[in-house]
C-alpha cells in the first residue's frame, strides 16, 4: 500500500522471497509436466522445432501402420503362391501317373482329377485377399506402400492373376477334355441243324468216308450247294461240293467251315453232322430248290441270357474274346467254353471300369457303352459275321471325344506347361519375398527414424528431472534463508519499540 513504508532491508528480502517463489513455481511446473518447454512462451525456437519433429514422427507413425497392413497383404499372397505351387506339383504328379499307364479309362480318370486341381488353384487364388486387396487377382489389385510423409518414397507391387488358370499371362494351364463315350451293339443270333450221315447198312460214316456212301446223296453225279435262304430268292453262298469227284465227309466239313458265320462239327460215332449258322441256311442236292434232308438252319436272334453262345456260327469252344481300348491296352479276355452263355459274355464286359453291357432279349443285341475307345475282338474270324461276310475287326467303338490324357504326346505337352508354370510361380514367389523383405526393412527403418525424431524433440523440450529437483531444493533453501533474513530485518525495525 502507498501509505505503508517498508525499510530498504525488508523490501529487499521481500522481493527476494517473491522471486524465489516464482522460480520455484517454474521448477515445480517442469517437474510436474516433465517438460522444460511447454509453450512458445517458454522457448519459441525449441518449441516450434520440437513441434515439427513430433509432427513428422506422427506422420511416419501413420505410415508405419500402413506398412504393417502392406506386409500382411504380401504375406497373404505369398502363402497363396506356396499353396498354388503345391497344387501344381500335385497336378504334375497326376500327369506322370497318367503317363505310367496305357489304360485310356485310367487316363480319363486322371484328367478329371487334374481339372479338379485346377479348380482348387483358382479358389486358392481368389481366397488370398487381405482387407479387400488380393495380389493374386490381377487388375485393380496392385499394392502401393508409401514410406515417407510426402509420398516421394514408395514401393508398388504389381498383382498377378491366378484366378483363371487358363490365362496366358498367368499359369497358362487349361482344363483338359474329360472325354465323352459312345456305344455300339453286338447282334447275337444263330440256329442249328443236324444231318445223320449213314451208309446203306445204317452205319455211321467217318470223316474219311466218301459222300457217295451216304444215303443222303442221290447219285455219283450229285453236287451239294450251300444256300443262303435269307434272301427272297435263295442264292449259292460259296459254290458246290462235288460228289462224283470222291469228296469225303471231311471235304463237306471243310466247305461248311469255310463259309463266314457257319460252323460244322461231325461225330464219327453217331454220324451226326451239326451245322450252326448266323443266317438262314441249307444244303441243296443238285439244285437250289431241293433241300438236303435235315440241313435247313433257321437262324433267330437270341432271346435269353441263358442261350448258349456256341449255338451261333460266330462262336466255338476255345475262341478267345479280348477287350482292348484305343491305346491297345488290354482290359481282359474271355475264353468260350461249351457252356458259355449270353449272361457270361455280358458279365465279362461289365467287369471293367468305364464299360457296360446290356442284353436286349427282344432284339438279341448286346449294347456296349464305353467311356473310351474300345474294341471287342476274337481269334475267330467269323466273330460277329453278318450276311455270310466275315468280320476281321470285331466290335469297335470310337468315343465321341478322347480325354486330354489320351496319348503320351498329350500328357507330355501338359507336363511341359506345368514345368513352365512351376518356374513362373517360383519366380513370382521370389519377387514377393523380395518385396516383403523391402517393406520389413523400411518398416524397421521408419520405427528407428520415429524414435530419432521423438528423441530430438525431447532434447529440446523435456526437462532434466534430476537438475530440476536440485534446483527446487536450492530454491527451497534460498526461500528459507530469505525468510530468515526478512525476519532479521523486521527485528531491526522493531528495536525502536524498546524506547517506549
């Protein structure tokens, strides 16, 4: 107050106490905040410099988060490529398995499994995304990672497209044709006639006996003709067998067996001549209209699965039927026995994968369906003969289309493409690995740089608590001394009271 007058000593001590209190307040604030520069008022140069450093550290911290997400995106793609590589190697193993067999059906099966693996490859590629970004999905999925605050330092990773294996810019692996099968029919028909060849005394002729000894032959000038009775007008099938020329029973047998689809056997003990034919047939004596007694064969379609195969001229005991595919691979063989039936033949065909046989009792036909090319052949040239014409090829079936693994050259072509794909995958995996290492290195660098910036800002603004603690202790001591000094000054002023 203006009206109060303090001595110089008291006023000086009071000012000292006020100054000390201000200093203590500043030191206490530094200790409380840990900062020696809390605002531009404290130290403009240090404050704004530190603010700049902290701002850059904050920007880099945001980029650091983006780098971490980029790393996860690359890792996801890298895992996807590793899985795709395993699947491509499995597909190559399937191709090699196909190469090790000649069975068209097995190769067709491997082709289907190969296609299933390609589908899995596409699915893996589609599933290798991270937060909507997929480096294995092609256009629109390139990944850019920024390393500094002004985006002048960055890394762009171009995406590849494995979601469609057929793309020439990707894996270049197309689905294989799995093949479409077909069917054909085998006509089963036949009939039997039995002649008894005896001499005038009723004794059976043997195969070396001449035909003129038989009661069936009218005279030495007779001739026997083999007649096709299927046509409206009967016609000679394969010439005549002269009797006057000393023809024997064996000659007659040979003549009959020379006709396609006709089979004959003879029993020397009974004199019975059995004739089997796929078509209506008879033997004429001297003319086409005179039928040799008992020689007429009425050939009809088989109507039961229990019908005996040797009732047809196409089959005889000991014949071997063989099933082979288009590569010449033998599926199996079936030997005709005297009790072999239509059911036995049907079951034989049905024993093999990809092949089915169904017998139609109405038409007497076996329908054979196969998923691959197929041939049913016999060592009997009369097999499946028709119209007295021999069948040298047997039953052949050509599939509508073959599988992509049908031939060795087809498989080797696929293997070459697989090898190229594996090479490309390994190269791409290496590139992703390099990119991954680059981002990780830059991430570590950014972390270090952030620490450096924050440390530099701290050097400008952070308080030294040890120093400030010592300052506070010194100020407290100064405050106590100033208080004591003020007390002494006040006591000196109070001595005047002793006069009263």
